[in-house]
């Protein structure tokens, strides 16, 4: 489609890496021709339509990761497409499974308010090496109400009918054999959750099967999902975000226990205060030392298909009543901030707010 201009686009969508950007393009109902942008804009955009929404999809520069790069791309997008009114950050993340949350590879985590937090926990620390202490400070922002309402509506639809995400992926890849080999669901047998004390050898180039083994005593046993269960599943709650890659099962489990964190990623904290959006993550690993890329592309696909279903739940005329994000930021219409500070492996968590503080201490979690 041609004859559109930047003002015709109302949905902003940010991808961090190439597999996420590719998957997003695969899910467009219609792809649009490029539009003329302000001079000096060096970012990459794909334009198209999903349902009744004109969507701008952008990606971070290759080799750039983290909160600062995401914030810059978001700012450039809103300046170049001034009528963007709702926004999504869609991609992959590391899961934090627990007894409470049966998170598995290929599942989806949606960042929504939980336990008084706005959907994103900003944490940071010097080294993400297992058994070392860390500190963190950060903030959370709540996604716009129009997106949270759509999340609830889609959750009801999925509960009544099943999510059908796997069927949608099969349809999308049906006539794309080269991409099907890359983006289809991996063998479920490769979804292994190692116990916290099993650490992948540092700097090892061997895969986990060869270096860590597949002994049942080293793995956390989980029952197979039955045919009457959604697979992938969608989980709703807190997403932890920082510039560093989480590869520590101990810290993962501590944040899961004390903050009810479901997922870890590297960009959301750079967006939520300056680009009001919903964070959607497909789970590609377990945020531990056993990271690999086997599930990365499929995890990107499930997140993108969920985002597409979500946009179908939002009426375009409701989007028109939302303020343009660029105007929201100019008006300073932002949500409250909080900071989070972690001190040491065993010291518990201190949480402060603008109007007071409290402390919650506890020991390291043990998953039995």
C-alpha cells in the first residue's frame, strides 16, 4: 500500500534483535511502502497493517543491546511518527520457572502490574556470575489502560477457546520452508531445566548435553502438558530488566521468590518511563548459565503472534482517543517511580517509594 504518511501510523512496535524483527514482519497482514521521514533519521522501519491498525516496527542497530539503545530508538520513532498512540516491545526473554509459575521454553510472559509494581522491575548489578553478590536500583511504570484492558479481553478469549498460537505459527510458516526450519517449534526434549546447583562450565564451547549431561538427578522434573492444556502457555506478571544478561540461577530464583519475577530481559527498563508500552516476551531460556539459541526464533514467533492477537482485540477508534505518545511525554504525564535495591546474596530486598519504604528480608530460595 502506498500514499500513506508518517501521521497515518498509530501503533509503535520495537524489536531488539534480528529474529524478533523478522518474526514481526512475518505476522503483518499487509506490508506498506516506506514513507518520507525527517532528515537525519538513521533507524530501520518496517511499515504495515495488523487488523485495522497501521503499525511501525523498528529494530535496534545490530550489535547494540540494552536500555539506552532501546530508549533512543523509541524516541526517534515517536519523533518521526508523531501520531503513535500505543506501543509494544515484543521479543524474547529468559524465564524464571517456579512451583507457582510453570514457565517453559516457548511460553509467553506479558508484563502487567503485580504486587504493587507496574509490570517492569529495573535491576542492575556489576556481574551476573553465579554465587556473587549484587545491588540494583530501578523503577517501574504501568502500561496504558487500553493495553491492559485488551490483555484481559484476550485472556478471556484464550480461556474460552484456547490460544491457538501454535496453529497460527504453522499457518504463517506453511509456504515458507526455509523460515520454517528456523522458526518452528524445537523438539520438546531439548527443554531441560537444570537444578540451581548445576552450572555450565565457564567458557565451554560444548553444549549442555555434552558438558552438563541429562541425568535426572541434575534436572527438575516436570510433567508433560496434556492435549487439553495450552502449549505454549501465557503468563502475566512482573518482568525484570537490566543492561546485563541474566545468567545466574541463584539470583533468578531469589527475584522469583521475593519479587514474583517471571522473566528477565535487557530493554524494557529503558522504555517504560519514556515510551508507555506493554512488554511481551517469548521464553527462549531459563536465565541461567545453560543459555543457548535453540529456542530463540520460536520464542520470538510466539511473542509476535500474541502481540498480533492483542492488536485484534483493540478497536482502532479507541486508539484515536488515546493521546499521542510524543504529547504525553511533553506534558510530563508519567506514572510513579520506585527504586529497588538488593544487597548481597542473603540480605533480602529493600524497596523504597516516594512516600516511604519498607524492608523484606529472607534467605535464598530452594526449589524442592
